[in-house]
C-alpha cells in the first residue's frame, strides 16, 4: 500500500509539472538544454510519451492487483488491452526515440533504450500468454512490464536521494538511470527463482 501511494504521489507530482512543457519552458529542469533540437523530431516523441506514460503506469498499478482482477475480471481484461496498446504504440517507441537525446550521456541513453525495448517485449509476452490462457506466465510478464514502467518513479526517488545527500559523483545519473529498472527487475526475478527453487526442493510425500 505504501509503495502504491508513493507511485501515485510521484506520478501526480510529475503531471503537475506539465505546465512547464506547454508551451515548453527551456529553463525547467527536464527541458533545459534541449531547445536546439526540441522543435524537430523530439517533440513528436516527447509529448505522446508524457501523455501516455502516467496512464500506462496508473493502469498497471490496478492491473497487478489480485483483488481488482478477482472482483472485476471484465474490467481487468479491458484495461489490460488499453494499457498494452498504450505501451506498445506510444510509450515504448517514444521512449526509444527520446533515449538518443538523453542529457546524462550515451551510456544512460543506452540504458533507457534497452528499458523501452524490454518494456515492449514484456507487454507483448503478457498479451500473448493471456491469449493462450497461460495466466500464471501472463501475470509474471505483466509484473515485469509494470516494474519497468515504475522505473520513472524509482529514477525520481534516486534523484531526490542524490540531491538530499548532496552526491557529487559524476556517474550518479548514469548509475541511477540503469539502476531504476535493473534493480527492481533483479529483485523480482530473484524472488521468483527462490520461490520456484523452494517448490522444487520440497520433498514429496510417498504413500506407505
């Protein structure tokens, strides 16, 4: 519950900053230094991305809830389709394009490019396994997709910590850009592996 509240709070805070983007304020934190290329192709990726990103994230927050899925299975399917289309058609492609213009360097840009590609792959596999009625696999793939979407939230948390702790390390932004999605995804995969390992190693009872 605490994590869900944090996700909603940070998402709302990001959306409340949108007046700096319409029209673009190049003195604002995110747009600073982007004036030279913003009005070329970048704006056509930026605006769809900031419009679709919060929608996909907040939909995902509800879709990974078991209680919502069990109480409202029809709405779970409908919203799941909307979220997957949103990710595949808007969020991932625009994220890939914007990665080439990452202000913190090419290595950070590579991380964001891989992040966008993985998000699209996980959403695609989630859709496919749902259509094949392999629901346990479907849930795992959609959890992966959701955690990758949450990288935007984690990145802002890491940035806030860096500011509070007055981190002066020049590579901090690059490490944060990779850690914002590699960290949660690694924890998820490790947890799943440990659960599967416990089940496999659990002794089976034999009839006497």
